[in-house]
DNA sequence: TTGACATACATAGCCGTGTTAGGCATAATA
DNA sequence: TATTATGCCTAACACGGCTATGTATGTCAA
């Protein structure tokens, strides 16, 4: 179980990074993150949807309703240019904190 | 500048890990973290003191007033047994999230 | 002496955000 | 037909960081 603080801190960078691989919709993003984390990160819909709305309002994402193969309406999100650029900043912040923890834990720092 | 979300998520593991190296007091912890992060993590007192109080209330820390060489009264914190044990859990959570991000960023995962 | 500054702790109000809980709707499955 | 999985959304609540402020002491220079 991941703490709500960590959930909150990782939501934005994770959404941005997932969408960097191509557009996706809310419900699917939750599954993708769960799989990527090997069932360790279990997002709730009540957490993700407001995050997506906020990020769209901030201009990081763009949404569009589409009807997929299933015939069901889905709200797909993709990165805006601003969103694509912001990944680097999110990444830098994360690495900065991670490397500080890594020092205290006797781990090797992350480059790149 | 680190986002408030990341600040919040990293506060507890950072405090625990700093105190794992020996007891310390609030004002000093802020400096320690700033140095360790190479000036990238700049905690405010209004953020840290409530964190320390909470962690003590949770039984993770134990405090004691001491008079150091400077003749000034300081409130030193050290890990309780519970606090020492909790580091591993905090670490596991952090690594879980980090490795998920690392996958998306094409980085090598952290092993322990 | 006096003023400025770093040290050192603490709290109050504002605001953002995850959680819990609930609602609504459709397609697939039993 | 009933249930489950899918798929979106929002409201009330509680928690916690930020800003601002208050208090107090030691150091150093004018």
C-alpha cells in the first residue's frame, strides 16, 4: 500500500510519462500504472479523474471523446506541447529527491 | 524548486533516514537536507516542525531538550524502535514508485 | 550600547488534494 | 435477466504544506 502523499507526488509525472507513449483514457491509465508497478500502485478513479481535469485545465493535456472498437465512448487524453516539455522538469525534481534519499540509503545515484 | 507534493511525500522518509545517522534537531535537519540535496530541497520551518510533532505523536520519534555547546536550548529528535523499523517500509514504497517511473523513463530499476 | 542577523522553536489560517462514497450509463457474461 | 466489468463524474471530509507571524537567544560589527 502506497501512502497518499506518495500517490499525490507521483500522479502527475506518471500520467505525463504514460501519455508520452501515446494517448490513453482514464480507466486504462489506471490499469497501465497498476501493471507497470506490478500491482503496487492502485489508483482510484476518484483520485485520477480530478487529476486529469486539473492537468487539462493547466494546459498539460488535451482531451477528446472517441468511440473505440468496443463501441463505448471514452475520453482520450494526449500531451500538449507544454505537457511534453514539463516531463523533463518533473523528472528533474523526482531525481533530485531520489538522489538525496539514495545517498542516505547508500544507493547509487540516478544519472540521465 | 521542488513541488509541494514531492516535499510532502519525501518529508517522512528523509527525516527518518537523517535521524538514522544519529539524533538531530529541527533547524539542523533543514540544513542537512539542503546540503545533501545540493540546495535543491529547501524546507521551511512551518513545514518541518509540524512534521516532527506528528511523527513524535505517531511514536516514530522521541524528543528531548538539550543544551549544546552554543548554550542554546535545542529539541533533539531520535528514532524510536518503531521509527527505525518503519524506514524499510518507507523505502519499499519509494522504490516501488521510483521503479515504475524508471521503466517509463528507460532507466535501470533500483535494487534495494 | 545598539542594531542586524542567524539560530531555534512554535502556531494559525488558507488552500490544495487524496479518500471514501455515491451516482450514472453501457457492454459483456452467466 | 442479473451480474460484472467498463467508463465517466462529483461531493464531503480530513489531512497537510505554505505563508505569515510570534517569541527568544547568541553573535558580531558599528
